[in-house]
C-alpha cells in the first residue's frame, strides 16, 4: 500500500511528465553511452582473456636472422621461462586468383603432427595440415573470407624466388593476429594481406632454415619478470644477430587491441560525464521551479509535523525516480547500442567467439552514477526549499524584487519597450538560473560540435595525408632493394606518368629500454611526390645526419631534439648506429622516422638503391598496370591510393558513422531537454503575469515576445559559449584518444561550429513553439484566480 | 495550557523592522475555544504561528504545558507540531494531488493512535466525498477536509487561521460547526483567528489584538451555536 506521500510523488511526477521525460532522456543518453562503451570493453576484454588463455598466447616474442635449433634448450632453461616455441616466419608475395595486384603473405611454421605449444591456432573450418603434404597450409579467416576461399582452394606464393601452389587445408584464427595488420599499414586490408601457417619442415626447407629458426615465442611462469626474461633472451640471441625481444604488451596485434580497449574505457567515462552533468543542471532548474510551486504544500506538510528529513527525502525521490527511469531506459539502449558496436568490432578483431557480455557491475555502476547525478542536481534545490520556515512558506512568495537592469542603464534605456524591459529584468533577477540554462544549452552545442568536428577532423586528416602529403596515386614496394635503374623499368610500364624512387628501410629505434620497430624513410632534399607534413601543414625537413621522429614516437622513446637514439637496420648489413634526433614532427598518422636520403644511404652503406617508388599513373590504365606489376617477381606490393583511401574511409565511416549518429541523436536530446525545460519553467513562473497582460489587452504575439524572447536571448548567449566548450571538449577528446596510430588534428572548425549552432537554434525554436502553443491556450480567468 | 510572557516578534522587511507582537502576556486554558480578534496587521497570525511552533519569537517565552517552546529546537518544534497541534489555514492548503481521504492519511500515517481518515472525515460530515480531489470539492468542503486532517491525530490544540475567511456565510457556518463540535466532543483546546467579530460569540474566551498588543480579554458567560451567529 502506497503511503499518501508517495501517491503525491507519483501524481506530481505525472503532472510534470513532459519535463520529467526530457530529463530522464538526457540521463538515459548518458547511461546508454556508459553501458555501450563499458559493456564492449568487458566483452572484448573477456574474449581476449579467454582466447589468450585457451590458445596459450605467448608472453615474449623475438626474431633473429638465423639461430640453431640447439639454442632452444638454452632458452628453455632461462629462469622464468615456462615454454618455448621456435618457428620460421617469412614474408612472401602471394598470387591470389582473382586479385589484380600482388598480395603479401606471412608464412608461419607450425608442427604437423602436433599443435603449437604456444599461440595455438583455432581451427574454424577444414582440417589441420597432413604429414607428407608440404604444399598444405592453414589460412587466416579474414583473408579466406575476403576472397571467399574454402578448404581445398589454392593460392600462389613466391617462395624464395619460385612460384608455388599452396593448398588451403583449413581456415584458422590465431591469438597473434587478432588485429591482422600488415606491418607499416594503418588499417587491416584482409584482401591484400594474409597469414598462412605451413608445416615447419616444409617452410624451413624452402627458406634454407633446416636445423634453425628465425622466430621464437615464450610463455612465462608465475612471478617471472618479463623484462628480465627479455634481457636474458637478448643475451642468448645477440651472437646470432638477435635484435631484441619484445614483451606481449608491444606485440602489434595485442597492442592495437589494448589501445582500443583503453579508448573504450576513456570514452565510457568521458562522454557520459557530460550528459549526466547536463542532466543534473536541468534537473536542478526544473526541480527548483517545481518546488517553488509546491511552497504552500510544503508549508502545510511542515505544519502537519513532517520533519525536514522526511520532506527532503520526499522531494529527492522526484529526482531519483526520474534518474532511475532514465537509467533503465539507458541500460536497455546501451545494450542495444553495445550489441551494434560489438558487431562493428567483429569486423576488425577476429576472435573465435566474441559474445556480448553485459556485466552486472556495469549495470550497477550505471544505476549508481545516474542516482548520483540526480542527487547532485536535486539536493541543492530541495535543501533550499525545505529549509524555509513554515510560517514563511505559508505566505505566497513575496513579489520578486526587480531593479532596472544593467542593460537598460547601459545604453538602450530610451528605446526599450515595456516588454523588452520585463525581459531584461527577468534575466537579471535570476542570473544563476539564466547562467545554468546558458551552460546547459552550450553543452548541447558543444557535444554536437564535437560530433561534427570529429567527422571534419577525419576529413582534414584524409586531406592532409592523402592529398597534401602523398601526391602519388600508387606506391610500389620491392621484395629487396633494387639498383637505381629499376626506376626506368617502372617508367616504361603502361600508364606510368612519373616515377619517384623511394628508400624506406625497416629499423628498430632504441632509447634506453624503450624500442619501436618502424619504417625509416629517406627524403630527397627537394620534396617530390611524397612529402611528409606535420599537422600544421609544414613539410618535414631533416638536416645532415640527423633523424626526425613523430612527436609521439619521441614521447614514447623519451627523446627530444639533440638526444641520441640507436638505429638498428633490420635488413642488408644490419648496421647499428647512434643518431642525433634532429627534430620532432607533430604528424597525424602512425609513427614515422625520416632522414635525408644521402644520410640514409651513408647509414646503409649503399649507393643509389631504391626499395620502392611513388608513381603518378594514368588511372585509365590502372588495371593494366597492376596486372603488369603482378608479373614482376621483384614487386612485393602495390598500394593504390584509391584502395587505401577506400579502406580508410570504410573503416572511419563504419566507426565514426555509428558514433556520429548516436552523438547527433543524443546532443539533440540534450539541446531539446534543456531548452524545453527552461521554457516550461519560465512559462510556469510567468503565466500569471502573462495572463494579466492579456487581460490588459496585450496580444498573444506581444506576450510571446516576453517569454520566447527570453529563451532566444539565452540561446544566443549560449552559442559562443558552446563553441568554446566544443573546442575544449574536442581538444580533450582528441588527446584522450590520441594513440601511436592516429592523432586527429583538432581543427578549430568553423563549419562544425556553425552546424552545431544551427542545430541548437532549431532545437531551441522547436521547444519554443511547443511552449508557445501552451501560451496560446493560457486560461486567463483560471490563472488569475489561482493562488500560487 | 499556554503561558505567554513578554512575547515579541520583530520581522526585518528589507530595511524596515516590523513589530508584529509587542510584549504580549497571556494565559490560555485547556478545552477552551478561544477566538483571536483583530484587524489585519494586529499580530493574530504571528501569535498563532508561534503557538503552533511554525515560527519562533524574538523575545519572551511561550510554555505549552511544561514545555518551553521558545527554547525548543527545530526538531523539537517539528515533534510538537506532529504530536500535539492541528492546523487549519485560510486557504485550506490541501495537497491538490491527493484525494480527501489521502490528505487525511498524510497525517494518520505519521502519528500514533490516530483516527482513521474515514472517521475524521465522518466527523466533518464528508463521508460521501472521501475519494474526491480538492479541485472537485467546494471551498467549504475543502476547509472541512482540512479540519478533518487537523483533528485526525487527536491533537491537544487546534489552531485555525481565518478558517472562514474565504467562505460565504452558509458555508462558513458549516465549517464553524465542525470546529465547535471538535472542541466540544474531543475537548481539544481550539484557537480561531478571525477579523469577523460576530464569530466571537461562539467562543469561551475572546482576545482582541491591536497593533501587536492584547487590547482586551473577555470570557463569555454564554456561548452561542455557530448557526445562531449573524455575519
């Protein structure tokens, strides 16, 4: 049986349902985001942990040009090592049926009769490779799906200079390639990059690695310190040219997965925070007004002997009910959004099972933060209303004290009509309220601006990367560096208009204990087709023997201009050299290092070689050209700008598209919620006054000016503030998702700002119209008779 | 029942001080029906609010039975209102979102040994209107709901601030009859504020206030019934 007070609560809420709904929706939006992000975080984390555990994902990874099999026993004997798996790993060119350009394959050796002791594969379809069939391979699911391969299909591979036909016995997943990206690329391209697992003996024979390995992975026992094992392993591998092992945290696929998880977590905190803050603001305004209307009731309840605590609790429950309703809708919405988001991840991260998991703790946290937001919003107004002495509450609220407003004094006094004066004085009388509303509307604008701004940032990034920095429309890479005259051979191919030789070399940069493997690019003195830019559009220009690093790389390595880094070349003579950092470049994609071309050649101790070339081609001949390139054994890969841009856009569209839609929807909810509430509160406060004016002969249009004009003034004040908030927020968000992969240029974008402002204005006008309809139905006699 | 000594109340209204009560001395007895008369601004409501624990005095003491109300804390005053006092206001102050029965239940739910809401509403002859909302009741009916709400806790003292102020004669009489009945049948000490002198003849004691001071206290030798009153 509901107590009388709770019935009052219920009926009061029903009476203010539109406002309550508006607030509940703002809360729901924040909670939905929270649940969506954090449930995805939990789902991915759980899938990752399960996968890593069941497939025995290794803890330490190392490669070495060639080490004898006998070394394995010594590695196994290192303190802390639990298990060891030695392998042969090689990158090859693939000839994929139905694909015009060559693709890259990574061949990894596996035992034939047994399962790998570490990094075991998950067999999705088909069978394991059979003993005695040296042409059988297992293929990564992403690659198989991209081409529609089924077990039994064939793919060509150039292995050690000879083309061989490989039979795909099974389709598998590997914990090592959850994010299967080709080294040096930004976005997975499963059509052009496949991972193939081949019998150990067959692969070792093909690459003349009998009795030897070039890759080793370790698992560690409990309590082992990975860094210590890495140091021991480095010592063992060094005589064989080992270039340093890495811990699991730096393993590329795992690193990507973890950085995505980190991003989910920071989004899951950051965005809901804004929404709940706004909800608290709006609730505060709405409740303050509702409580003002409840003054006589409050007095009666006090006179009846209800204690302050009972009354505070009664009115706080208003906020709580709204918050819980919002939270429930939010959790449901969050589950729906979260499932959609997880589907998106399924395209990029390959897990045997990626099931949506909604943890009880996420739901509980959602409820708790919704309740905290509601209490934070409600408490001050409730406390203030209840603290009033009962005898005082009995009296109708004294006429508000007005003064001529500052604006009137300032300049406009003689021209302001009576209605405008009322408007100005109303605003001035409740500066806090006006400010809160302005801040609320500004937040909505800011959220919109972030959404639009992110989309624009992606465009800016695409523009700077694919149009300004890279003016070629095709890039060719060779299997091995070739002599200078290869450029002339390229120039003779069909459709090639311009050739710019490139020298890019895989290196490991080391500073102290930190290391990163990446591509070091040689730049010509006069920038040609490819001219890397910093994020302000200035070309990167290394000098002398120095090296220029991405700013984020400098950060990771802990070096700045003037410091030294060790450059270990990972091909050819494998020279190791200490180089001075010439400068840091604030670029946007990946991590890069640049040297002057002559300096790079001195470092490599070679003359006029090229590892690839940037081409300008006649797109009409693109198909013809890629077909021709596919026939050249020296060509390892062909990257068409069209394809790369397509991949990039597709990923961004899929990711950002979903985000942006939600963002727009939710910002719309906020804008509408804030403005509608502000308008309703004003209407409720002014209805007597406005009705009196109507009785005096004012027209509807005239009284609308007083009410809607106030709203318009607030909205106009909120727009610049929103732009400022939006800029801060974009900067903060961009910094929070900044990674070694992307650094979005946080552009102060006028178009995003204008679009956000326009959307807020429209939302504001819509709520104004809704309220205006109520104004038209104002019951003149009724309003005047009623005592507030 | 009430011992009032040197009671003063000063309100600060912006820059001006308003002396609502000036050194009032009074003694009120159990079971009496007291009428407080006086023009508006004479301090009637202030006195009533202080007696009811809704307001606190600036100077002087008010003792209810043996309790010093002027020294009581906010919590003690709340408990005093909750257990001993019933209020009836000029504008009824019903909760518009609750029915007559529920408005009374507001009180019966928080006190010990109350009447049932039905009993209380029966005492003011509102049994047929139990489930009506305030907006569906006439002014007199609303005021009778307020009286039912005030007496449902079986208060020791019933305070009525202009209970008929917003009502016409006939309705006012019905309300006054309800008040007189409560005073007679339950023995509740009752204090009624009015500026209508003709109501004074239904009282045991009539106190006239003027300018914040007691101008005159008279004890009626004969009480009239409300229906015999002339407006």
